[in-house]
C-alpha cells in the first residue's frame, strides 16, 4: 500500500511539490486555507482535507510549506492543527523558511507528543520545485532524516543533512544572507557602470571574467585563506585604496554605493588589525576574530 503523507501549504512552491509526491506514488492528504489551491490538488488525485489535523490523520509524515513561522505554528499547534491528527512516532517535515530558534521550539513541543521534526527548507526556484530539482537543507536526527529521505528525493536532486534540528534553517538563512546581499551589490555595480557612461551589458561580461562576477567562494577563498595562506595575491591595502577610488567616483556621479561604503570600513578595520599587507581574503579572519573572540562568546 502507498505511504500516506499530509501536505499543508499549496502555494507557488507547495503545489508543484505536492504534485511530485503524487507522481512518485505517495498517497496525499492536502490542506490549504485557499480552497481553490486544495481543490486543484484534489483533481490531481489528493484527498482534500478540512484542516491540518485532517491532513495529518493516518499519515506517516506531514509536510508543511507555509509563508512564515507564525503560520507554521498555527498549522501545527493551533485549533485543528496537525498535531491533533498525527500519531505518535509520525514525522513532521517543515520545508518553510522560518527563524531557526522557532524551529527549535517547534521540535521541543512536537517531541513532547512523540513526533519528531525534520526542518528541510529549500533552495533554488519555483521552476526547480516543478522539476523536482530543489536543493534541500535538512536538519534533524540522522534516523529521522533517513525516514524523510524517500519523500525529499521526490522533491529535490540535492539533499544535504546539515546537522541537528534547526541546522537546515540555519544553513538556508546563511545562504540567503549571501545571495540577497549580493543582489544589492550586483544592482549597485551595474547602476554605477551605467552612471559612468559604460554599457552595463559589457560591464557584466567584463565582471564575469573576474572575481567580481565569479565570486570569492569558488576562487580566492579556496586558493588563499581557506588554505591558511595570506601571502598577498592582492593586498588588503590595495583593496582599501581601490574601494576608496570607486566610492569617490560614485560620489561624483551621485550613484548609490551603500554596500561599498560598508566594505571600505571593513577593509579599514583589517588594516587597523595589522593585516594591510596580507591577502584581501584576510577580511575573513578579521571578521571571525570579531565574532568568535567577542567577550560574550568566551566561556572563561
Ligand atoms: P506562497 O505564499 O505562494 O504559498 C503559501 C501557501 O500557504 C498559500 O497557498 C497559502 O494559501 C497557504 N497558507 C497560508 N496560511 C495557511 C494556513 N494557516 N494553513 C494552510 N495553508 C496556509 O509561498 P511560497 O512561495 O510557496 O513559499 C512557501 C515557503 O517556501 C516560504 O517559507 C518561502 O520563504 C519558501 N521558499 C520560497 C521560494 C520561492 O521561490 N517562492 C523559494 C525557496 C523557499
């Protein structure tokens, strides 16, 4: 007999994910506050439940794909919430993006009812959800992640077990911190090119040939700082000087340069820490010592 799964939250991401689970042979019980979204999945073969509790009834696992942590909390623990339908020993898999400390609290409340939580937020786009090619960052006990794996494999082509409960959400937020901030820097840089009278498409092509477009994680970091080598390829002092020049040019053009202004100060800090003649990737140990050696972190 097909394994039964509950699925709550049938929006941009959840609807195609639920369809992929049906396609993979699972028997689905779905719920969404938007009755039309649920009815669509009913047409695809799912049982349309009247509440999260009804969706969870008799299911080996309930999957939630909801807008934020408060909605997840309501869907799990509110009136008619999934916990009312989940049997002891069942699994809850939250694939929404939520605050990790909220995930930790959910895990504790679920454990009190004999239900284990795996947090499994996703990377990539809604098209990847349609294609079943999401990148899934899972957090939870090894045995629970292994129990979730057959379901997750119907949804994504890359499943990374990041650590205990909450580690998936932590990884997801670190990833999004970088990609969301890079978007601002990208927009600033192309705008600066255009404000300078350059062709932004040509600027994009030039930058794709350098670290600007290729990124540090695949180039300078593995070549230098991650190997413990801070002998300069390009010095902190020079990066500080060049950022100063770019900021002055931006000021002359009235072009936005917020991210660069912050970066200039960070390079200044590295210089004051005595790292001016080290490789520019020495920014990493500069920030690490600020964060990890902070008195609030010390246990002595
Ligand atoms: P969405 O707004 O399209 O879908 C959310 C669904 O939840 C809707 O169908 C809504 O009706 C339903 N819903 C709201 N409250 C509910 C409740 N109390 N009970 C049941 N259903 C309820 O959002 P989305 O784009 O599918 O995103 C879902 C999650 O995935 C979010 O946490 C988001 O951050 C994350 N995410 C989204 C993307 C993306 O590209 N859209 C990518 C990665 C991760």
